[in-house]
């Protein structure tokens, strides 16, 4: 096991920091930086064919989980996550009936459309006389609901990687993630965030930890549309170093405010400003679906 290593920004590159850790022939690298400029955000929206883009995007915040033995790299980044806000990109990536597949970067669902609280009022409002109304074709999700589960690729593009995934009933062993299995290294990165024009919040972040015998990661997309609904997409990854596969679990939680209140959760101003609000409310939001896969490292 190699000790944790942190590289601090140099005078020539003052905005990027890198954390590295290696354990049991695996390498874990997290890079962090400042948010993208607004001018660059416009270019990104055009590139990915997005009608809008989050106000805050951390383009240099990237996690890489590498296994040279398997020629395997699992990456989490803002660009790949936001690309799946485009409707056409979702259609091309969706696998409706999961089976054994080499397409390890599949998505499991197409997010349903949502409206803000006052949408019906705006829709029924009569325009002023002689006002020209231009109807735009919707090509992307204005709430940024991304069913992204990470990006798997070859570590060496010229090398061989016979990686594939298939459905499983095997659960992530939660008992192995408790205090009796100490964390030896951990890190996290935010990928992007938006306040939805003061109508709520939509964000995405990745949290990761390494224990002596395994690693575990949680990618969370959290959407709160004020007084309407809450949606949480969780991708959990678990790997025991002695095994030849990674467990990947994609969970969909979604419910309206009324349903969440009936579960006993109390909405309040203090909760709405808490950066950890998704973790406080998640257990009160109904699980709508859960997809479990094994990613085999051949």
C-alpha cells in the first residue's frame, strides 16, 4: 500500500490540485479546480446541444479509478454527466432490457419531465396583443436530471479490455462498510450545481472511500423542485479487491412534497440551506426502482 499523496498547485498552474492514493494494484486520483467561466459554459452548452447549462460546473473536478492489471479505468466527470441531459444522447445510451452486454456505459432510465410550481399559471396566461410567440423545440432537460453512472474505458487505448456487465441479484454488503472496517483513504468532488432560477436546486457529486479489502463510491444526482417534488439518482459502486467484478447499483428515489411529508419528513428553511440536505431527506423519498449489475474485469 502506498501512502496518500497530495500535489499542490504550482506557480504555473495555480488552480488545479491533485490527490492520489494507491492500494492493492489500484490507483485512485482526484483532481479539483475552480468553476468554469460563463463564456466557456455557453460553448459547452452548444457542444452538448443543451438549451441551458448549470450556473456552476467544475470541469476540472475529475475522479479516476484505475486498474493497470485489467487495463480498466472508471471516471466521473461533469461533461459526461451533463451530456446525458440531452434527450437524444439519453435515447442512444438507454438499454431497456438489461442483459449481458459489452455496453458498460449504459443508462437504465429516461427521466420523466417535471414542471415548477407555477408552470400551469404561466401556461394559461394570455399573451399581449400583437405579440409574436416563438415555440422552441425542447432538446434537453432544464432540470439537469442525469442518469449518468460513470464512464468506463480502457486505461491504455491500444491494450485489451474484455469488460462487460450483466444484471445481478447480489447486494452491496452494507455490513462491510461499517465502523468495523476502517476507512484508510477518502475523497469527494462536486461536479455541477444550479439553483433553477430560485425554484430549487439540482446538483451532482461523487464521494469515495477505500478500506483495506474493498472500495466504495457514491455518485448522487439530487433534484429539489420547491413545493413540487424531490428526485435522487444514486449510483453505488463496490469492489472487493480479491474479486474479478465491481457491483454497480443504480437507485431511483422520487416523490412529491405531499408524499414525503406523509413519511414523516418536515420541510424547513434550515434544511433548505443545508449542503447535506439530500442525505437528510433521502430515506423519506420512495424508491421507485433499483438496477443492480456486475461489471466483470476480464
